[in-house]
């Protein structure tokens, strides 16, 4: 696996840049993208950058996480996240049941901690203020940590919570926008679970609802705080869909718009664009990206004639997705064809325009963030 970008690719310029330029938001800024190799023996964080005068993303760092992956499809969203203050990266190690913390420093990204996930096979991470929670898929559980001033994590004893049953195959956990509740999607059981969370990270009693269509997977929030949930429905004849819910004061999910179908197969990962007016979904089996608009009432409408805004290469198997900080670039992590990251320019309701395709990413990589 490549560890660093060869100097010859940048005719000497990159070496000078990497030795003198700052990678933090307070100094000279390069847009960066990161993913995890999910390697069976040595999980690594791969960091790419869009460098001045260069075409597309270039690999600039590859840092061991101190843990291992599974080198297999995980069916998860948000296995890698950026801290709210932009100073740290938090990553899963599903093979070694651990989490890794990376500091974003002036010399690049640096591993500062590897800690137990307090469960089996961590899949998804979410932060609210000084709390971080992990979804452990192998133990069908969640666990919470307090975030210290240096970004490191400390386990909270009363933060453990169990999902609706065993073998739920969960996909994602995320705090609600106000931080009062934690939402978890369970693919196999078709349940969406909600847990109340105190400011100290103590978990309350779980409540759950049945998903409108099979396999609830990824989710995000629109500008009004509604939760938008993708439904993969991988074996259905009517394709994947997205459903919107209101989050009540007691954490119950109230249906707004039910299972808006898109005619594509395996609608899995979902992210809302900057401003929360549009929801983008990756249709893994169809190898396409669909786009929904969402209004203040949570009504979902496919844009254009069929909602399709991108068709990937045959065999790409698109999985996780992310936006640049300014919302103008959309990144797709592809699991197939030996792995790749496709970069698209966001053109609003008109869709996406392919800019670049980087193939330095190994197959079965997991998680993608831009920072």
C-alpha cells in the first residue's frame, strides 16, 4: 500500500509544501479527505489533499490506527468523523474492538489514542459537545465517552445501552440536533431505536418504531431538524426509499413522509447538503446517486424526472458519502473495482458533475470525511 505520495508526481513542489505548510484551519489551508483502509492486520487512516496546482486528490499521509479492521463490507455509516471543533478525527477499528483518536496538527494528522470501544465491532460514531458515542454492531450496543480537553476519550460507566435484540445488524448512530437523544438504525430487525441522553452521557430507556420499508440504514437531518432515513429494501421490487420523521419532545419519531421510492436498488447512505434543503443517497446495487428535495413539512420529492444525479462506473459499488466544508464538493467512497474515491462538483438541484477519481483507496475501505 502506498504510504506517501511520490515526490516525482509533484515535481518537488509537494515536498516543500508538506514541510512548511500548516494543515490546520488557522494557517495555510488545503481541503482534505480521509478514509480508513479497514485492513485485517493493520487498519490505517489515509489522508488525501487537494493541493494547489494539482489535479484531483493526492495521497499525503497513511497513519496506522493502532487497531485492525475486518477487510469486509461493514454496512455502516459514520465510522470516521471530524470533531465539532475541527481539531480531531475519531475512527473505528472493527477488527480489534477499539477506537482511535487523531489530532490535526500543523505537521499533519497524528495518532494520540487508541481505546476500547466497550463492545464488539464498532461501526458508527457521533459527537455532541463533550460526548462521543459509538455503536457496536457485534454486541448490539452503544457506549459513551467524555471528550477531554486534549481530544482523548474516557469511558462513561452509565452510558451503555442495548438495542432492540441481538443480531440487529445496526448501521448508524447519531445524536439529534439538540443532543437530547441518540438515534440508531437496525437493518435486520427493521427498527429505528431512540435513547434519551443526559448532559453527563447517561442513557435512558430505549424506545423503537418499525421502519416504513425494510433495512433502515443511513440518516441525516434537514434544516428544520427532521430526521431523514434511507431504506435499502435490497430485495424489494419497488426499489429503495427515504422516509422523514419529526422528533417529538420525548424523543418519539413521528412519521411525516412515508417511503418516497426512487426506483433504485439498495438505497443505503444518506447525507443532507449544506443548508439542509437536499438529501443525497447512494444506491449501492444500482451504482447511482439520487437527490431529494425536502421542505419545511418534511415532504420529500425526487429532483428532475427520476432523481438520478450521478451514475458511477460498473462495478464501483458506491457506499459512504461526504461533503466538503463549503458544501460544494461531494465525495463518494466506492467499495468495488479495487476501491476509489469519486469527487463531484455540487450544482444544486441540477445534480453533480464528476471532477476526479482517485484509485489509491483499497477495496473494503470504510468511512469518509472532508475537513
